C-alpha cells in the first residue's frame, strides 16, 4: 500500500439543511477537510457526506461525495475505509443520546457504528480508527465504541473523541455562527502541528473556557471509560495524513488553496 493510501477520512455533516446552524456545520467541516488536505491527504482519500454542496478547498467544485444515509455511510466506513491503515471518521450535528442524525429522517445508532468498526477490526489487521463526535450527548457513544475483548486482543486500536459528555448539562456542545466549536479548535491545533492527543487537550481547555459546562472526553485505552490517566497515550502518537511517515521523494503534499468560509 503506497503512502497516500494509508490514511483515509470520512467527514459527515448530519441533520437537515433547514436547520439554522446547518451553514455553520458546513463551514466547520470544510475547515476540517482543508486541514486534512494540508496534512497530505489527497481528495480521493476523503469522503465528505452532506446534503448540500461544500467547496472545502475553494476550487469552484463541490467536494461532497454523497448524501449521508445509512447505506452511503456504511459503504464509506466498511467497504472503502476498512482497507486503510488509519481511518478517521467525524460526525457533526446537534446529536442525541446514543445516536447521530444523518439527515431529516435517518439516524445512526451508536451500536450500529460500533458493529461496523468490529467488522473491519475483527482480525486486528484492520485500520486504526479515530472517531470524532462533535454533537450534544457525544459522550454517550464512548462506551459503545470500546472494542470487544476479542478485538482488543487482536491488536485493534481505537481513538474516540467526544466534544461533550452526557446529560442536560455536561451533554451540551457549543456551536455559534462565528464557527466557535470543539471541532474548529481541534483542527486548528492539528494544523499547527499537534497530535490528536495534544489537539484534544487544547480544544478541551478552549471550550471549557467559553462554556464551562461542556465536558469533552477521550477514550483510547479501549475500556469505554473516558478521561482516565491511561487515555491519550495512543492519541498522543497519532496524526492524520503522512505526517508520521518518513519524508521521501514522491510523498503527496497537496495543492490546496487558502481556506475560506463556505458561502
């Protein structure tokens, strides 16, 4: 497998375009896409799912691969993403406990997504999977996404990052029309050179400074309990793209325009 095929990313803008925050969600995910392109991921190594066009790299062409529903997401995660060495999946919307709204009518249950990860990691030979959930009640996904004992023994690695906790207080995730969000803070730090673990720590502090009730969480030791002393060790050695590969002739750098907000 060549270097440019080792990392793949699936970015999902959920919900309904009639939502007043849908444009904000598009802007936030466009920034994540732009950072990943700058990290060395070519466009063909990303799947952007949204109900409306998003020109994330400002080349005049929409970067949306398909609309988000259970079929397109499963195809992106299992059939396409399961062949990578590292797979990143991000979900962005309002959120509900233990499920993610894909569109106006369809929901992804946390248990369903966990089953997909089990499917691609069952032998331990599947990708290292990083899941970022930036929604309200995002923390409700963490226990479901903990790998089974069999999968862990096989060597599977998962980094699960949630922008919020659980419940009417800690389960709130802040978004505003100016782009303030956990995701924006997280990808800004990755763009500055941080690992996933470092970016989580800074984004967590940033959001807590703005919204002290928000409770970002991380679990990468595989036990389903977030923010323990053992969490973050895997994430502190993980980044997207080719950043941890030896630089050599032929490594894809990418030709990416300066970031601009989506109209």
